[in-house]
C-alpha cells in the first residue's frame, strides 16, 4: 500500500522538510500549513535516509531494514526510551521503512 498525499504531507512536516529542489524532488511546503507547490514523488531510500532516519537517530531510535529470501522487506524502528518497536512491511524496502516510521509519527502525535 502506498501512502496518501495527506500522509506524505504529514511525514514531510514531521521530518521538518519544507523546501527541496533538486533533480529528483521538487516541493515547497508552507510552514503554517498546506503546501505551496508539490510535485509528489514516491519516497525512496535515499530520501528517507537523508531526512527521516537522522531525526529518528536524534530521538534515540535504531532502524533496521531487512530483506527475506522471498523478497519481502521488513523495517523496524526501535525507540531506546520505550523499547516498543514499530514495523513496516512491503515488497519495496522504501515503503517498508516509510510505514515503520509512520507508526512512530502516529505514536508521537498521539502523545
């Protein structure tokens, strides 16, 4: 399953990524809410490791990404403070990592 535009927007805000213009990504978010221009691209591992994983590391989380012999990818985010891991699964490693991080975002928003 792929994330919705709303999930992508919430994810970018959580990562505190408001303006990216390069060969692969082109979007600009308004910090007060909404977005000014977005050419949505699917998040790939490069994007996730550049913007989301460092934030997880600052929070004291460890990140694990593995691929099984049947090509199923599993990602796990392990917070140091609670030891309650979040998981994501997909045939696409970037989506597996996205969904594991998404669970952290949801938990953080809930408090």
